């Protein structure tokens, strides 16, 4: 899927912003932290009082509610990037409109943080209110692990030097990820998406994603153990995901999933996402989805599998997809834990609305999608089987890859310090949110 919404990897090489990027100058290299011995992931803590949703966790091949133990069935949509100047109220209003149109929707994917792409301290309150409103509506959130102005993954010819280690450091992506942890430590943060379609044109640099996962997990461990961390003894291990292109179909996707799930859990992703465009007619769509479901089932990966973007372009449907893949989805595709419909707004070939705001006109494509969510069917409880760890390849789709060990940890300055670890989530003021919601419904949301 062509990456057109902000926050996606493989999209050029913008210049990092000096704030809040790491201090200028060559990065200070330290030896790669030694991963802790493999052990069961600690059970995430229950949410703070005032939060409705329980954190989700990955066990075996599926996502589960960490408190009730019930299977999570993700029914979602891609959030639009709102224009510059949009307020927190504007971002929350989009959530409210989505939930009004489809009460079944229970997660969304962000492509950039609310109220701006830079992750500045001034955004903290806006993000907190967005996450609180999502929680009130029963919505989990996938958050971006890459930025656009800084914290990006380079595009073709953008790695300096042209090695996996160079790719990792060029855009300052680790500092961005550590900052995302600080801003998004909420019970309803489903996962951080470490990259989007970075593989499509640069499969030889896939060790970057494993190194990023390694260093993010190491950072969360530090936040849980360091006495200077606000979350010492309370840091939730937020799942880490990757959103893969569907380039070359199953022959291209399976090797990437095998690689990102291989080896030690300390340096692999927790969730593999596929940006899938294969359902372009009811004649061939089911066979394509069944094929994906079959090999994912057989692989028995040590992690969950979701569709991080779903939906053929509107062109074959002459403007309005029928979304016929949704009815019975979780009974039909037992190894896929959720889907994100692509997209509310941001790509003219996939738009459900004519703009990014809550007041945008809904196209027939959107009408069809929201209607089909009511036909989702059974939500069966799923049991994970014994995991199978794929072997770690040293080539990817014919390209020789560097070793993960050659992609070194680097000093991210203030962002990586224990004092910058996230605070435990605080209870939010429900009455204030209720007032905001009523105001949005009556004055801003026009359905």
C-alpha cells in the first residue's frame, strides 16, 4: 500500500527538528545493551482508577484483555491527520463521529500524534484528553513509532551511511519512540507501530526494525527498574508492532513475518501487521484472505497478527467498496486479531469522507463500511497454541542483511533518561469529558 498519510516509513528524508530531537552532533555510541534472559512477560497492571479499558497483552498468537483474559477482536479505522491549528476538541470530535456511526469500532490507528507531529511538551494535555475520550468511548489506539519532521525512517538513498546502522540513526527514530512512550503510557494504548512499509523498497535494512524493538524493550525495562523513573515498578510493557507492505503477496510477506518474529523476544516485535489490499472483488477476495489465514495459523508465531490497513482502493468499485470481507470476519479468519479500515481521509483512492474533520461529508464508501460493521458476526474466544520460533534469516527477498548486533544502540540524550520515563496514567475527570462530548455532539458533529 502506498504510504501517503504522515508518519510512514520510506517517505523521503526530511531534516530532523532540533527540538525535541536529540542534541546536535554525532550520536554517542555505546555497546548494545545485553538483552535480559528470556522469561514470561510480566502481567500488565490494571488501569488506574477512572479508566474504563484494561490494557491488552499478547500471549501466544493472540491479543487478550490483561484483566479478564478475554480475546480482543479489533474492529478499526485509520484516523485522519487533522490540519494545522486543529485543537484537541477537533481530534476528539472525529472519534465521537466514528463511534456514532459504528458503535462496534473499538480501535483506531493514528498516523501522527494529536495536535501536531512534533511531540512537544505543549501536546501532552491534548494527547491525554484524546486518550481519555477514546477510553470513554471504548476505543484502543495504535500510535505511530515514526515521525515526519524528526524520528523518521529514511527512504531510498536516505541512509547515511548506507548500512542498517546508518538507517537506524539517520532520522533519530529511537528518541522519537522513547518520547512516544512518555506521552502515550495509557491503558488503551494498544501498541506502538515501529514502522510502516519500511520494507517495501529497502528489505535489506529490516534489521533496523528488530534493533528498534530491542532498544524500546530495553528502555521499558529501564523505566521499570531505575529509581529515577516515575514508573519504577509500574511500567507496562506496551506491545510493539510493525505494519508491513503487501509487496509480492504471501511470498514477500511471510519471510518478513518470520524474520520479525524470530529469535529472542527481547528483540522481536509483538504484533505483525499487514497493509492488505487484496479484497478487490468478492470473486477473488475470500481466497486471498483464506491463504493469509492458513499460513499464519500454520506458523504459530510468538506474537499476534492483524491487518494494520485493510481495503482495496475504491477504483475497482467505482468509488464505493462493498466491504464484503467484514461479515463473519473473526469466524472466517481465526488467526487475524483485528483490522483497520483504510481510511477515513488521507488518500484519494481510499477516502471514506471528503475531508479530515468530524464535519466532513461521508461518501458512500464510508456508509458501506460502517453499515457492514453491524454484520461482524460471532466474536469467538481464541486459544493460543505452543509457539514456534522461526529461524533468523540473513537474507531478505534476495538481499543480504546486516546482523542485528551491527545495529548499535545510540545515546538519545534527554529522551532516553530515566527521569523522562512516563508517569503512571492518572484518573481523568469524567464529568469534564461528558461536558465536552455533549458539546461536540450538539454543535460540531454533523452526521
